[in-house]
């Protein structure tokens, strides 16, 4: 266990652990990222060490570096769509071996004993430890994948399919499982059913691909008319619904079995809920920083269901990545170097990316701005 305290004072990130590492961190709510030398723990008996090759940029990273959810622990090194190659394994490790290509998503710890953990729902463990800006078992802050290496318990590692490009596969570790898990849990993966996908960003475009792979009819619902061509021609959606067109929304009322709502900004729920059939389900996976208004009669009058979902457990995450490999599902990405990350964040605010930034960590200089 690392010593979180040295001489009665809190250790600096560089001194907490024995293994030197470097990453890009935000120091305050400005969210500006710059190089930080810090440390990782020694590789334990149940741990694997990986050299990070790629890391996706998630909208959660943006919320966190600016402390928009009020939970950030600075300095924060974001990144929970991590892909790398195993460089060391502990003596108890059986899942992977040195040289394997692996991924690490949003979690690096849990209690393993609560009801959620026993059901394979580590993501809902009351003591879940997130990949960054969380407190690990030893009392130190976790640091994410905008860095050169990571030490993690093997339980939280997924094996990558041989045929999957590592850079385009990285976003599946958050965006992929975030939409795959509720589709599976709520029965929105059945061939022939009609799935609506609200928002065509990092999560939404992957949801379209999964929906089509499941054999569903998929309609993209967006407030941006310029998304229609890419939704249908680029991503293979069956139809497009402009949410700002009242006539089109009215005509589509009661036609959908389920909706995956990926929007992370404040928006109206009622027009979307009315798109559902009786007993239809809308699952919220976006996380706006302010509460949404819920007109309950839109649910009550047709027995509709509104639910939320947060990523997924490790079993489902491995299942998702294997399914994606089988069906050649990857994210559409823009590959960048680490020194472009602040510009990428500014563009992400404007939704100016198709559809996910991925940092080429291994080919970036991490020590110089």
C-alpha cells in the first residue's frame, strides 16, 4: 500500500507511489490541461501494468476538468477510454499476459461484496472507484488515461478482439458500454423493434451502429438538420427525425419501442416521451449539469417508462467489445496528439467532432506543452 502521507503532510502526486509517470492534468476549474509528473503504484499480485497507446476523450472528461458536477479532485488527469499493451502482470493474474492488447474503462475498483457487485453490476457498487478523480483503496487519488502508463487490478481489464483497431475501439470502453448496457437490460436489442437515438455525438453514433447490428429499425432524433445525411448515409440509420419540426414530431408520436437519449445538455423530455408506444422505454445516458423537467402525465397516460443507465458491469463490457469485434463496430474518430487536447476540449463544447477525439498517447510528447 502506498503511503499517502509523508512526514505528517500529504504527499505530492509525484511522491505518493514508487513508479514515475507523466500525464496531462487540469489544476483548477479553468479546465486547462498541461503536463504533470506524478506516480503510479507498484504492480501488485492481482495487477497488470499497461503502456497506454490511445485514450478517447469523453464528454465526462470535459465536465470533470471544469468541475461542472462539483466532485472534481484536483489535479485531475482525465481519460477512461484507455487502450494499451500489457507490460507486466502480477503472480495471480490469469486473464491476460504480457504483450496482450487490453482496455480499461470507467472503473478501477469496487467492494466485490455488495449485491450489485455479486450481480456483475460493479458500476452500481456504492463504493465504486472511478478511473480518475476518485479515491482508491489506499487513500490516494486515481489518475486517468491522458498519461503514459497505468496500473490496474485485472478485474477491470477487458481483452481486445484481434480484429479491432485499437484507436477506433478505445471509445467503446465508455461510449460503447454506455449505450450497449441499457439496450441489453431494457430489451432494446430485439430484431425488428424500432429504436430512437436522441443526439448524434460520441454516444449516439455508436448506439446507431449497435441498433443496426441487433437488427432493429433505427431513427436518429436530432435538432440539427445537417445531421440527416450522415445519420442515414454514413451510419446506416433507417430514418431521421428533426426534433425542432413540430409536424414531423407529431407524425412520429407513438411509433417507437424504445429511445436511447444521449443528450448531455438541458432539453425538453415531453416531446421525446410522446414518440414512444404504450409501455415504451426511454433510457437517459446523457448527464446534463442541471435538472430536466419531467411532465409525468406523458408517462402515466401510456404506461411509458423513463430510466437512467450508467456505463455497465465488467461482464457486459467484455461482452460488448466482443460483440463489436464480431460485427466490425468501431467509433468514428479524429486522432490527435496530446498537445492538441485543449483545442479538442474547446471543439467538444461546440460539438465540433465526428464523433470522438482519440489521443495518440504513444506518439505524443507528454512532457512539453
